[in-house]
C-alpha cells in the first residue's frame, strides 16, 4: 500500500552563516555562531542577543538578498 509521505532533512549549518528564519517565533535575520550535533547558537545582527537552541532548521531555499533585512 502506498501513502503520501513528507520527508524532512536537517539543514547543514556552519559558523558565520547568515540565515533568515520564516514562519517561526524566531522569525527574522540571524547569524550562526556555534554548531554542535544537537544545538545551534544564533545571534541577532541588531541586538547582538545570542540564543542556543536545539537544532530545528530545515532547508527551504537559498537566495542572494540583502541581510539583515530592513523592515
């Protein structure tokens, strides 16, 4: 029997990478500060606040765009 299955693959992350999180309470621009197998530390480019979170990133697309984004 076949079913519609959705596949998720964790995004590869590297220190210094500029990212934009969409559709999340952490929505906005961040920089990757530190990556471990289970945790990632991100920094806001405006406030410089750092957060360490469980790795939750999944790749959707990549673009050349302004970062950080002015609202």
